[in-house]
C-alpha cells in the first residue's frame, strides 16, 4: 500500500467531525500520485458523496472539459477538496469541519508534492490565502512557502453564471505557460512583478 493509499483509508474512515454522520462516502481525491498539478475544490456534492469520487457531477463535467482544453485528462492530475465529506444540502463547510480536515489536505500536498496547486473557487483560495478575493487574484500565478499556486473560479460558477464560462476557459489556458515557467525553474524572484500594487509573490 502506498502512503497515499494509506492516507485515503484514514480519510474514508475518519470520524473527526460531524460530517461523518451524514456522509454516504468520504471523497479522498483521485488522480496521479506523481501529478504535476493538484486541483483543490471545496467539498463533495451529492454525486461525489454517492460515489466517493471528486468532481463527477455537473461541475465535474465542466472540469473535464477545462482539462481537455489544455490537453490534460484526470489521470494526468490530482483532484481533491478542502473537505472530504459532503456538508448537508451542500452548505459551506463550517470552520470546525475545515479544521478537522486540514491535516488530510496538508498530507496530500506533501505526498503528491505538485509543481503547481490550482485552487478552484473562493473557498479553496481562502484555505491557502485567507485574506484574498478570488475576483482579484484569479488568473495569477503566485508562490508562497516554497509552493506555487494558480487561482481560478470554481467550475460550478459557470453553471450559475454563463458569462464566467469563457473567463474560466481563458484562465485555464494560462496553466500550460505557468507550468512551463515552473519547469524551467526560473528563479522565482526574477519573475515577480515589481509593481508595488501587485501582491508580493505574484508571478503573473
Ligand atoms: N464541487 C467541489 O468543490 N468539489 C467536488 O468534488 C464537486 C463539486
């Protein structure tokens, strides 16, 4: 059993918060253990809870399309969520639930060690960058604590607001360039935008 599989076993049997009482299945995450890109969403919805797999509902279909638009499939990347169990009625996870799940996401990041973490939506963004607003940082590549992050709107946002569809596609279209930059291992400092109005650590 790999360390990631062992972690998944811990996740699916976890009883650290109240969500274990209402879940059908916990949703650890899936994809390549050596993925270069890790996508982090908010938490499972109805379909994910039913099947124990991330992003398999309507938002997931759009995520598949977004991945396809940059010539990737699910098996090239790793996909997971901030919380691993569905909050009832798809409400936002409460802080205790997020805190209970925190060690799991931290360990997933450590084990997969992705070159790039892509946050999907404001909830995931705020897990990493609590003070940031998605409208301001979407489409930007940043570094913090030795890791690189890229931010996009949640795919579900396009289901509610059709005009965001192209915005998300356009933001995804920049991911290959971001990866290329990171593969080349440019000294991060050299790429940081110098404008004082741009947050520290922002690469584009
Ligand atoms: N939305 C999420 O944030 N994650 C899922 O797995 C499904 C929908």
